C-alpha cells in the first residue's frame, strides 16, 4: 500500500502537481476539497521547498497547474452529489432554442 500526502492548501496542491508529484485522488468534505498526492521523499522535499520558498518554478507550468486544480475544485459544482450525474446545461450557438 502506498502512502498518501493529504492537503487542503490549494496553492500547495498546484505546486506539487507542477513539480511532478502524482495526484492520486481528490474529494470534497464539508465544502473543502482535499487533494491526495503520492507520498515519498520527493514529495516531502517539495513541501519543504514550497514552505521555505527555496524553489523556483517556471511561471507557465505553475499557472497551468493552478488552472488544473481550479478545474477539479469547480467540477464538484457541476455534479449532483447524490447521484454522481452531471448537471451540465446544453449550450447552443446562435439563436436561443425553446
């Protein structure tokens, strides 16, 4: 069984994703999204580097990771928590259809 590093810190989650730590799963509990990453030496080193501000990362990579994490957070708004079905609204281009 592999170890999991859990975090609710949005920007830490984006950073871990950006430096290549595998996001194993995510869930929403009491309105907070919890991100579960593979834990290991590399993960612990990355967390230390993040909090000590001792790492540099390409801005575009970090920006893309933030977008990916935002997509995960907002995906919970698009599903029915009881059935797991999505509640997407069909969009039409051009004129409105009735």
